[in-house]
C-alpha cells in the first residue's frame, strides 16, 4: 500500500523506484518488485528510459478497483467500510516464538 501512496502522492508525475525507495527507506530492488506487481495488476504503467524504469499511476484503474471493492467487499454498504477508516492499515500480528 505504501508503494501506491508514494506513487499517487506525485500526482500524474512519473517516478523512478530509487527516488521513492530512499524516501520510504526501502531497498530499490524491493520497491521495483512491488511496482512490477502493481504493473501486472494494471494499476501502474512502466516505460524504460536508458537503464531506468519509470513508473506512473493509472488513476482510472485504481478508481475502478476502489469502486469494485466498495460495491462487492462492503456488501453493498459503503458505510460499513467507513467504520474501518480509523483502524490501523496494518493488522496487528502476534509473533510466535520458534523453538
């Protein structure tokens, strides 16, 4: 999710993973991996510029995904999804001790 937020925060501007990775404190290859999955899902576009890959958000596809999720995952009641707005975006996980 952080990858999408990082890309969408740029508006319609394109970005290189190295620039976003530094801001997000991630390894550039890690961010490239996630951007590639977003590309496969049709949520971002990519073009090559020399040795660099340049990514851009596909806002229409993202809006379609959000509409689908709101209609189908909220049981047709978007207000039920709104109650989760204040909740953390990451589920809390209990770490299990490995023996």
